[in-house]
C-alpha cells in the first residue's frame, strides 16, 4: 500500500466509522466493493481480508 492510498483509505474508514452505529453489521460485498481483498488496520497492525472462490473469508496478519 502506498502512503497516498493509505491516507485515502484511513480517511474513508474514518468517514465510514461516523456513519455506522456501534456494533453495526457490515455486508461483505459492501466491505470488499468488488475486490478480492481489502486491507484493514487494527491496533497498529495491518490485516488482509480476502474472499475465496468458495465464498469464504480469510483474515491474515
């Protein structure tokens, strides 16, 4: 991830946090937005959420 895309991702995540109530459910299609994987920052670490061909989700650090 480039610094520019990281800041863009962080900005959009900050905006989406304001739109969702605590404990809100997210649809994986909305989260992935047509991509096979997304990067999630959590407690200073980066994780990758990936959809498989069988429709399962894999989260890796």
